[in-house]
C-alpha cells in the first residue's frame, strides 16, 4: 500500500520549459534539484541549446571524472584558463570524415575534440555528430562520462536515439566495467524520453513495448541495487528509481496486473523489483525477468518468503511457453534458487517434460547433472525425469553427449527406484546402457522387463540382443583371463564363478530370442543376421552359418557388416579359410571393404600367417579410398590394433607393428590427432617406447593440440618408458637421446 500511495500521490516534477533568455551562461557545476532544466522534445539524437555568445572569463572548478562516487577525494584545485585563449576551429566536414573511418581511435579523438570545442563555443552541427549511435558505441566510458557531465552542466537533454544507445551500452551483459557512476547521469535523459513516450496499448494483442521500456526495467533495478554508496546517495538513487517507476506505471507499461501491494514486512525496493519482474513477464521480456531474478538471488544473504514465492512463480510462468532459450534461463534461476531453498519437485519434473517438448535435452542433461552434484545431493534429492522424458534423457546421454557417468547414475536410479520406462522404449533404453559397458544395471533391467507384460518387446529385439551378447561375452572372457593365474592350477574360483554366471546369462538371452523368432524361414532379415552375429560372437560358428544359409535360400544377401562379423569368426579360427571366403565373396559380386581385409589381416598377423597377411596387405594398399579418406584409414587401423581379452604383450606389439607398416608405406591421408593419440596410447600400454615415438613422429609431431594435457602426458610417458628400456638394455643410449631430445624440444617450443 505504501508504494501505491506514493504512485497515486499528486506530486509532480516541475514543468520543464525552454528558457527565453539568450544571455544565461552555461553552468559548470550541474543543475540544482530545485532548478528546472532545458527540455527538447524532439526525436533526433541531439538536443538544441542556447547558442548565444557567452563570455568565458574563467572556470572555477574542474569537474573530476567519477567525482559523484568518490567522496573521499579532495575537491580539485581551481584551474584558471586565460580569457584570451583562442577557440579551436573545427570543421564539421573534417570531423565527419574522421568518423567515417570507423576506427575507435579516430572516433575517440574526434569526440574529445568536439567536447573541447563545445566547452568554449558550442556548435549544434558538431554536437549532432558527437551524439550519433556509432560514436556513442565506440568512445571510451571516460569520454562517454564527459559527454553526460557536459549535458548535465548545460541543462541539455539527449534525444531518444542517443539515450537508448547509451542505455543499451551500459546495461549490456558484455559491459564488465562498473556502470553505477553513470546511472544518475543518464537518469534525467531517460525520464525526459519516457515523458514523451506513447502510452501502452493494453487492449492490443499485437502491441509490443519499445526497447526503451526493457532498458528502463533493468535501469530501475540497477538503481535500486546501487549499494556501494553512502546513505544519502542511496536515498537519491531510490528516489530516482521511484520516479522512473512511476512514469512507467503512468504510461501503462507496468500494468495493474503486475503491481504488488506492499506491507510492513517488505521494503519498497523489494516491491518494485517484484513488480518489474511481473511486468517483464507480462510483456514476454524473459531476458529481463531472468536478469532481475538472478541478480536478486545472487545476494549472499537469505531471501525472504516474498521474494522466494515470486521467483518460483516466475519459473512456472516461463515454463508455460518453453523454448530452448527459455529453458536455459530457467536452469540458471534454478541453480541460484536452490542455494536459498530447494526448488519444488513438481517444477523439476515440468522442466524435464518441457525439454522433451522443445527438443532441448542438452539443457535437461545440465539440470540432471546439477541435481546429482555433491553440492546439491546432501541438501535435497530432486526427482529424476519420468516417462518419455526419462527415455529421452537416457538416449541423449548415451548417443549424443556420451556422458558415461550420468548414464550410470540414471540407470542405477531406474533400477533402485523401480522407475517405469515406456513400453516401446525399454529395449533401446537397456541397449543404451549396455553400449556404455554397464553390465549390472543392463542385466537387471533385462531380467525385470523380459518377464513383465510386453516382455517380447525386450527379449525379441535384435539391437538389444547384439549389445548384450557383445558386452557379456567380453566380460566372460575378461573374467576367465583374470581368473587364471601364471601357474598351472592357480585359479580364482570367485572370478570363474562370475564368468560362468555371465556366460549363462548370454545363453539365456540368445535362447529367448531364438525361441521367439523361430522358424528362421519366416523371420525378418534383420532378426536372422543379428542372431548369426551373436552366434559368431560366442563361438557358435556352425549355427551362425546355418542361420545365414536361410537368407541365401531366400535369395537374400547379408549386408557387408554381417559378412565382416562372420569373417571375423572364421579368421579367428583360420585366417587362410577367411582369405578363401573373401575370394568367394568377390565371385558372388559382394565387394569387400577395407574392414573386411583389415579383419583378416588382424588375425593373420596375430597368428603369424605371413602369406595371408601379405596378401591382405597387398589388397589394402590397392584400395584408392585408403589414401584419400581418413575415415577409411582410421577404420583399418582400429580393426588392426583393436585389443581383445586374449591378447598378450607380444600379440599387441605385433598388431602395432602391422599398423606402423601401413602408416610408413602409405602415409596418412590427412593429419588425425584422434588416430595418433589412440596408437601412441596403445604403444605405451604395450611398453614399447620405440613404436610410441614412431607413431608420435608420424601423427602428432605437427599437431596444433601439442600443448593439451593428453599429449603432454604422452610425451613424458614415452621419455620415461625409453629411459627404462635403456636401463634394461632394450634400447640403445643413442636412440634414447634422440627420443628425449626431440620430445623435450617439443615441450620447450
């Protein structure tokens, strides 16, 4: 009520009029509050002023920059200027040419010259050049402050365009300097602009407030929070804010729906802030809403229930018409609000649903990441997304962002909280978890949903079958490898038991899939090829080929990817048989790709089948795409060196030497830091400093990312490894010195 009383009070500022006197000298110490100012109600960016001849005898006090905020300094000593000082003559044409260059230095120089000239003899044509937008945007803040001091000292008012330009610059988020000293200087110009502004058309659906209204909202808020000043100046700032606020109410740009009644528990600043917040949402000025709420919530002191309530209302309002940009604003507010009070769970769920509606899952990921951070969890356990939003977030985390930590966290929540996944999303949901190597939760979810209503949508899904068989077969092989000790009979029973359990689960998954889709003669093409791939993965090669024969009997050819999987199974047992299969493929009109040759070369090199390896190398080097397509080259290299659980040190080094032979003979189509980092890391793991250095020299030496953490760590690791090999007489001292000198030169470059 106090605020409404203030607004309704019939207190008016003095009417501003143009003085008829032509002999009045310009003031140099600024207008008094009780003294009317010259007002120029026009739309141009400049102001008309008294151009009569003025006799300047002396200037008693020089106006110091930032004097309005530095009350600790002594007043400047009087500076006397000789009476007969010649007035510099400035040509409007010369100044205009100087401004046309667009260079900030030239514009700054021109602005300073205009100011100096105007203090001696005011020329309207020069002033019009000074208050152009291109000038006001590029001059320094110190010069801009001089411009505002000059207008204050001479009772001038800037036009609408100039006022808006200055406000836009000062209130921009990119403006890092302290703008508080400028607020009282620009205040009279803004008030003058608002006085001549057309009232808001509240009854027009298409009406949009002009930009000055948006700037005015932020300006009033900044005035209210101009805290680092003494009490007297603080009171004047609040008074200035109230005057602008009252003008906005009068013009209808703060509508009655946005007005709040004050009570004894709220300050006028709080009421005005929240009224500005509601008005900005009324006009859909959501960036202003975020700026006001965020600034209020950044306060280190606890906020009261009044501010908290309106901040939450702001979030709900923003979420009624969401967009990716609005959700980002909401996320910022939620982060700030949480540290004062937990955000309602219903609002968090609504946020996730809105993110799905506007396809802004990257913002949903940031909210989920924030809600599961160590700063938040001890305070409040926010709910995970539900329904469609739950599935969409998991797919985004697994397929788009690749955030394995959040995939694991969300999957655990689904298992522990028995969360419901939409029926049609369940298979893909589990496959997404399995694709990241997360075995326990993917198995738990498969067992839960495979036996539930609509279970066939899970256990009969081809994509899920392949993911689970790959994951748990690799896990079984890894457990068996670790369970067997160096000595005969040295077996870890616990690991062997786990290996047996995971192998049993793989057979269960394959059995249910097979039972659902048999007979294979009636099965879909993709179901047949997926089951065949699963058979080859677990070593059931005979069954895999029998299933593929069904396709051939229907005159359907498996795609090249499925053929490569089958070849991998054959090559693992016999590289020679795989090479013969490739020839049969070519006779059937199925052209092998580089992965086909690379797969057979991989096993031929590992099993030291030199004839097959040489033949595959010959075929690879003949491929034109190898020398032109870095993706093809990368696929080959990865196929050659891909580690398997059975690999020992010698096998790993043999694979890497084969890869080096191709790189040395063919070269790389184009620099690839990704391939280089991959090969260097594998060589370091294999404890071969010579290979690691060769890969580094060929693929990373000229990398633009040589200074990133990974490459620096790799260079250090190569030097340490080479030193250790030299100590064991596995490397000559001369070669070690070469490696050390070359890598240290890169460190110091």
